[in-house]
C-alpha cells in the first residue's frame, strides 16, 4: 500500500512572509524518495486552537504527518500542548528527555534554565524522539490512523532526527511507485545553450523528467525518475545521468550536494596537489569555500586577503610600481598576486582574484563587474578577464568571481 | 474589522519538493502589509477532490482566500473545475476572456490552440480577473463568507493581477487595522534566558506580538504590532523596540536586514578605526563577512588565512616554538596570531580565530568545537575560549566562531 504523507510547518514568521520555509521542500523530497505520496503541505500559526485544527485536518488525509517547529522553550512554542489537547491527554515530563537536555547544556559548560524544562514534557502515551544536536526532543504520537512525528524547526536538527527516526519507520512502506532524483551541476555554459543541447531529454511527459535551474552561473540539471521499484527508478535515472555526462563532459562538476569547492578538493587530493589564494575583491570568500570542505588542510595551505594596496605590497610583495602603472584591478596585478602567492606559500597552484565588486568604484574603463583571475603553477601563470555585469549586486559579482576561479582550477587539474 | 486571509498553492511539483513556492511568502508579506492576518497557508495536489477539500478547509477560517496555480490549459490544471464543483455550478465560457486569450496569442503572432479555450471557462456567477501578461484569466468568486481570488502560478502574472485586483478590494478593508513589524537581532544570550527576560512582552494575545527565533547563536526578536492606523502600529512597535533595547542593551546588534558585520562596519567607520584578520579554522569567512559590506576598504585592511602551521610561521610570523609547545589550537597561538596580524597590517584592531571545526581532528583534551578567539588593540590582547559543541557541523562551528569574533569586536568598539 502506498503511504500518504502530510507536512505541517508551525510558525507565525512563515505566515507574515518574514521567513522562508526550507523544511517543507526538503521533507517533500525525502518522503517522495521513500515512495510516500505527499498529499498536502500547510503552515499553521503560533496559536493553539488554530494549530489543533490544522493538525486534525492534516492528519485526516495522511498515514504519516510530519510537523516541524513549535518545540522551543518559549511561550509561543505550542506544538506540545496542541498535540496533547488533540489526543485529550495531559503533558507529562519525560525523565530521559530531561536528562538529555541537562546533558546537552552541561556539554556546553552551561546550566539548563527552568524554561528549557518544559521541552522535556510529552503528551502522555507519546514517545520522545531523541535530539542529539539540540535541546528540543521530538514527539512520535498516534492519532486515529495517523502517525505523527513532531520535529524541531531548526533544519539541521530536523534533518538528523528525520533520518534517524522517520526514515526507518517509513522505508519501503511506500510500495508501488518509487522515485529517484539527482541534480547535476554545470559551470561554463548558459541556461538556454544548455537547454538546446539537451532539449530531447527535457521533453514534457518524458520519464525521467529533466529540468534546469540557474543560480549565479551554476546551472543545475534535475533528473526525476519514476519506476515500479526503487531499482527501476534508479536505473532510469542512471541512464539519463550517463547520457548527460556523455554530452556535457567537463561542463558538469558535481551532483546533488557536491559543491564546486568539493569537486576541486577531490581533484587536489587525488593528484596530491596544494593550493593557496590571494584575494582582493572577493575578500576571503574563495578561501572560505576551499576550507568549507572537511580535511581541507591536506591541500589548502594559506590565503591572503589583500584588500588594500598596502596589503598587496606589504603582505604579498606585489611591486608597487605595477599597481601604480596598471591599477590594482589589472591583468598585471592579478598575475603578480598569483605568482607572489605561490612563491610565499610554496604551493603547487595559486589563484588570485582582483576586481571591482561595486556598487561604487566603477569607471567607464573599469566598470563594476570587471574581474581578473590568475592561476599560477610551475609552468607559469594564466590571467583571464571577466565582465560580470554592472547590473549585478556586489554579492553576485563576488560569488561569480569565486565560482569562475575555482572552476579554472578544476579544469586545470583535469587537463 | 480585521480580515483573515489564507493562501493556497496548487501543484504536484510543490508536493514532491521539486519546485520552491515563492508565491506564498510574497503573498503573505503583501497581505500582512494590507492589514490582513494570514491565518494559514497550504499546498494542494493536482487532484480534484483533494483540491476541493483543501479549498473548503482554507475558506472556513478566512475572509479572503488567495489560490495560486492550476489555471493552465492542461489536464492537470484543476482550479477552475474544483471551484465550480465546490460552488455546485457549471463552468461556462466567458466571451470577454476568450477574446483576451485570442488577442494575447495574436499579439505574439500566433494562433490560439483549442487547448487554451478551456482557460476562458468560469464557474457560473464568478467574475474573470483579467490577465494582461499571459493567457490564464483569474477567478473571483464568493463561497459562503469567503471571497476567493484564484490567480495563475506564474509569479509575474500573479503579482500584477494581485496588485490590480486584490489590493483595491482589500485595501483599507482590514479597516481599522494596520501592521508594522521589525526584528531585533541579539548575540551573546541563549534563547531561553532571553525568553525569561522578556516573558511579559511575549505574553499570548498581547499587542505587539513578540516572538523569538534562533539561528547559529543569533537570536532574532520579532515585533509585530497592530494598530487602527499605520502611525499607531508604528508607535506601538517603536515603544516595544525601545523597551527591548533598554532591557537588552548591547546584546542587540541590529534590526531587520542589518547583519552583524554591517553593525561592526558602522562602528569602525564612525570611530575611524581599522581591522585586520588572521584566521585558521574559519578559513577566511570572517574576512569575507567584513568585506561583504560595500565600502569596506575604508576599515578592512587585510586578512591572512593561515590554515597550515607553516603558514602561521611563514606568513604571520607566529614563533614555531609556541605552536610546538601549546599546539595550533591554543590561547597562546591565538594571541600570537592577533598580535602579529596587527603588527603586519598596522591596523587598530586585529582578530584571530583558531580552533577545531571538525568533523575530524578532535581529542579528549581538545574536542571538535573548541575555538580560541583573540582581539588585539593598542592596549594589548584578550583571548577567549569557546566550546561550540562536538555535535555541531563544521559549518555551524565556523559560523558561530565568526559571529562570536565579530561580536567581540563590536563590544570592544562600544566600550
């Protein structure tokens, strides 16, 4: 039998549009991947009667109801009392949960405040879902024919608890129709050009469904395959993924959660090469991305953020006359930054970025969005010039600069 | 009388998590700004009975129901027949809408296909909402005490039609009620401790409504004020904001879109002070945040990412024997990093961060999450030790490290 699921989010901040709900789409993907048909999603306010009504309505059509949010320690956290009222049972303190919360605080060297004690309360007969990443335990309860899982709204806690508790209970229960999904990420091609190269795969009604989304120069290609079994869906998905990799080659840098920096990190490790960075307009963002990856000390040696001209001269050793003759945003300075950075760090590669991120500082000759990126290695140094567009925001220009720089390193490592 | 609103989105692609619903948050903001209290949001599938049930439930608590999606020309566009069935009336072709759709296609030099003809059908007694940007007209209908506005799911079309049709009908109808909202951001206090200090302001049913949300050590306090006029709402909001600032003082670093780095930047500019950074485990993230702010060259001089011990010694000049005696993650190394960084950059302040971001590299003595932060100025150097928790992700530990470091600089600038 195919399970039906419902996702209910709790929080006034969602109903005023102040906060975006990232939990529901994630849960929808996870439930779908398990073969659960999500029949509805809803958002309920921090108001007990309305919340009880929302839970009752959500449960009516669903075998599994996932609730997120409303489990915090404050007055406006009402998921616990709402479930208790719906089940017509009192809230009782759960000794294990209380110990967990106390232990959580002592692991941080703090004492649990009285306010947190309420988080250990559970509707009588319900089961606590252990939270190993925060204070709020979740709740597993049965209401008529529905299993309710109430989880915290903090995405990281919610995801871990979902994986540990909900997945084992629903896995395989989905029955007849299964899904498999993957997103391949590309850099170096526009969305419409990409669309023309894979038009046949994107045809409406085709299985797998293939679609694209663009974000700051990175185009994602989503594959969504349906099958009578998980294996069948997976096989269809794998066939399309192979076809896309065959057509697009090195334009594809990763899949699903794999960021560009992770792809670069994988290649640096595999080839036992090291990298150092020298950044002006990106201000450390490229270094941040390289060090996002666990174990980055194996390949990432150092970064210099030489935001001022003084720093370019004093920290990095760029000759002052090059800056004076060509300006800080120039191919010559980018090259010198990369070469000096490589020499100082004694790394295999060095990346440098200098440009005008805006919103001010542009001139007709050197507009906002002009960025030079240099990549130095034992053989020398290549500089590329980019115009990311005056209409873009500072964040966008900085993000595209980092992506372009990391992708140049990736292609060099693949060459 | 205060109007209650409900937002219902139609589409299977939302229930599988393939597509993010950007319409609902936008509508929530617009309705709130008009004084409409959004009492719920929901997503319904492309399945007629479920959709009818969702519309009925949504309408039950609302004066105004906004439906988006399901108005296209294909088989799975079911908003039209669902509303007709709910109202127990037939669908009838609307001559004006048909002419509009034909005119839309001829303006593109194309002929209307038969499939589009169905888009001119309306539940009998309902009114068409003209679509000047696409083919699908909207529907305005009354169901019991609820006014239903069904609009296309295409964001651009939906927004224009909402502004042209819904706004004039609800503007001021909230009557008597307008809203003003602000979020104050704090760092340096836990959510439950904060909740205890402002418990009276967070009391249920109070106006303004005050609630808290936590994200990586930053607690937001949302104030949501209602008044008979915009001025009254604003005055109530200002009174609460003053009260909160009085009670919480320097714990509050900013409001609404103001990030911590922007607050720090404002203080550095105001006091004409400069900063440089030396980062190990955060890998450039603090520098990135300081340079996020336009015009940061006025105060941010340079950053050094000394990820390896070699870089700490060679780039920064940390004495090798300090690293060997105390380890790279130690108060002594943090202090030396900050002092050397300040000397090299000739800045007023220097911040250093060294720690174990994980997931690997922890020991019983120095667990994952142990971070030292040093702040040097002309008077000397202060080091603080933090345990951000072994259970946290690498990203979380790095983000909390940067936030804590920037907040130390903020408090120093305020002292």
